[in-house]
């Protein structure tokens, strides 16, 4: 089965999260490096100061970072992009908020068909990266600007990830034991898609797991059922990745996957620092959501009031709420 064709229909958000988990785990066990440091925050923040430890109420050093009076202490935002070489589009676009004071992470998906203000004929956000490149610009810069327009703030850092990371990561872990909720049988020769998995608790390798997370035709509520199942699968993967035995024995595998599949502006020292923070959080402190939207073919339109509420609840790194004037949503 051709990997490029396989990846087109997969719920790509989870590819990216798996890669990021591998990324931060690698960093966590490199703490002997002297250049460990927190990531820089976005240049748009006024009165930025050097990163310093925050004092907790008990007087001990916490892991948060005091930026300035406008930023929440110890909060970082990251843009995660799944680069699908099969169709030239970035079909995974996720913004994450990493809170190193509250020790939690929130990831919000931007649907691939979201309408954005660009001059090209196809005005979907998944076309921005390569459209910018083809116009002579820097793909990630163009995408960051469109994300800023939708959310009302610029992200602090980014990671662009080759989507083949999913299969390799699952296989590097020796497979994942998972309770498949129903018999999964589906074929689409035009997409080289052949899924045949029996229901029940079993060990899934990377290829089989790919089929499980792509399957949706057997759920009464369609794609919502698939999303719920995928979240459960991701939690199972994260739990196995973050166990002590897998961290100690799989570092080389994680490093090879990371070096092959991830392009980021985070330094090794940033990864070290973020890795130690993620290990303090635990799987139950990782949450997922999607920007509120409505489908009006051929585009997805974000719902302004609900989008603003979600941004301020889960993503906004500033003390003050973003306002409707900060968001520039096309209509």
C-alpha cells in the first residue's frame, strides 16, 4: 500500500500529536545538556523580558516563566503542522497551549477546509503552506499569519511533521494493545484503502492501527464516533510512550523518527526543557478540541462567538481575553 495515498484520508491531527510526544520525550532525557532553556515567546508580546523562574506561594521555584504583565506565566503556544507530501497540502493544523504552571496541555484542531482570506482560487487553510511556497514565500510564515488571523495571536513556535511518523512510532513502541470497538471492513481501491480488523482487545502494529483510526463507516454517529475512538487510541499510545521502560529503551528510536520527520524552530535546549515539563503532566492532562464550525460547501466557516470563547478558554496565552476585534474571520 502506498504511504502517500494511505495518509490522505486519515484523521491527521493524531499523527502530529504522536510526533510531538516523541519530540518532548526525547528532550526529557537529555537534561544533562547545559543549554536547557524555555522556548522564546512570540515577538508580538510587548515589554518582553528574559525568562526567569516563577516563585510559587510556598517560596520554591516553579517551572513557569514570567514574561511580562501581558502574558500568563509559564504558558507557551505551538503550531503543529502535518505535511502530507501525497497531495501537497497541510491537512493537519493544530495549535497547542502548554501550561507549565497548571501542568496541562490543550490542543485545538483547525479543520483543513477552513475558509481563510487569501487571494488564490482555493481559499482553504490547508492550501496556505504550499501556496505561499509556490508564490516565493516561506510556507510556515504564511500559515502562521493565517492562524493569527483566526485566533487573534501569534504562536511562539512551530513543528512541521511528515505524516508517516504514525506508523513508525506505533511500530517503535512494539505495537499498542487496544480494544477495537467493532468489526472494521472497508475497501476503496481508488485510495488504496483496505481495512479488515476484527473487534476485540488486541495488539495493533502500525499498519493495522492506521486502518483502525481511519475507519468510520461502522459508527452510528459517523465521524464523531471515529473521533471519539481515535482519542482513546491516542491516550493508549501516550500512556505507553511515557512509561519509564519505554522512555529508557526507545530513546534511539524516537530520536531517529524525530530527526527524519520533524522540522521545528525549537532548539535542543527547548526540547529538553519542554520534555521535563510534559513528564510532570500525565496523560489525563492532555485535552483535545476543534474550532467551532459549520459546513457550507466547499468551505468550513468558523462560528465567530464560539471560536472566540474556545480561544480564550483553551489557547490564549495572554492575561487579557482576546476580543472580536482581534480575530479576522472571513465571511
